[in-house]
C-alpha cells in the first residue's frame, strides 16, 4: 500500500511539473506578442493635414491581406523612401518624419503592417515581412519605380522589416533607425529567465544584413532606453561595406528629432553619395 501511495505522489508531482511547463510556455508565447506589437487602429491625421500631396492606397499582400498606405509626393523627387515604421501606433503617428523626408526632396510610401491602423489581419514576424515586400512590389510594379530609385528606411522594428526586404530585393540604399540585431538578443536583455529555445520570434537582422551589398546607413541613439546602442553597433559591425554608423542623442522615440541636424546632414550626404554611386 505504501509503495502505491508513493508512486501516486510521484505521478502527481510529474503531472504538476508538466502542467507548470505548459503554462510557462504559453506565458512566454503571450509575452512575446504582447511585448512587441502595440498597434493603434484610429487614424489621427493624414498628410493633407500638414499640407502634403498624397494618394491613399490599398496594397494587397501575397496572402491576400489588404494594407493601408499613403504615397506622398515631393517636388521633382529623384528617390522614393519606403518607410517601415516601428512597433507601436500607425502611419498617422509618423507624419512628422514623412514631412521631413519630403522636405529632403523624396517621395514617401508609408504603410501600416497587418493589424495596424486600417490594415487587415494581425501582426506577426512573417506577416510583417510579407507586408514590407508587398509595399516594395507596389512601388516597382504599380508605380513602376526602378529599384535603384528606392531607399528602404526602417524605424526600430521597421529596420528588421526593410533588412529582410533588402535581403531579397534590389534597392538604392538601406537606412535603419534604432534597430536591434535580433529578437533573441533583445530577449536576453529583457527576459534573461526565459530559455532562448522557447523564443519563437527571430527578426535575425544581423544574419540577413551580412548578405546585403547596397549602401547602408545606421542611426542609433547613445541614450536609447529601449534598444541598447550595443545591439545597433552589433548590427552595423555584421554588415559589409559600404556602411556608415551615426550616433544620435535622445530617447528611443525622440532621438530622430532631438538630433535633427545630425540626421539631416547624414541623410543628405547619404543621398548625395547614392547619386554619385560612391561609398557614404
């Protein structure tokens, strides 16, 4: 009888361990999603609000999701910036940057990932890659813009999106702003208690960028409180020439404008060197 009781207790312990492991795995999966994607549905303003000429367009992805995007015109633009935004909000929260890019003489296509703004679906890593590729195809196929006239620009998470796009498609240049090297590197900082084999998100930009030959410009703030500059430098160091790393000052969300003069000078120089076909 005692042996049966002991065996029964052992089975209960094993069962509770299994249940605990399952709960922990489910928790990690929920944590991954909730800690990365912060979409907002409401569109607060449009380019017209700030005096810009634009077309409200719908982009269809390869898996039939409908994405909302704005194609914003500049006067006599030589380049078009494909702008992939960060993990929060929607395209209406990037109008200040869109205005800035237009003031530099570039057309801009800014789009919402699936689940953001008026775009259909729910965000996911592969979904965001598909969305960015669909935006690229819109420029090259619908707008007939040559790849050598397209600059890929990614803000934070958007950097991972355009790096993936550049690993499959030609473009004039690639620019990232406060972008991390990989999701695993971020997880090690924020969730060191989680075994890496449980992390399903990859966003392995460091691996992909090592295979990208076009000119690259990296912005990263020394004060970034969300994505440590060490991860931005790791991304830069993995990339091959031609490449430039520009340090900014200010928080993750404000460094672009807190260091506006530095950003403007670097962008103008980058675009100038693209025109010359030389190293930035």
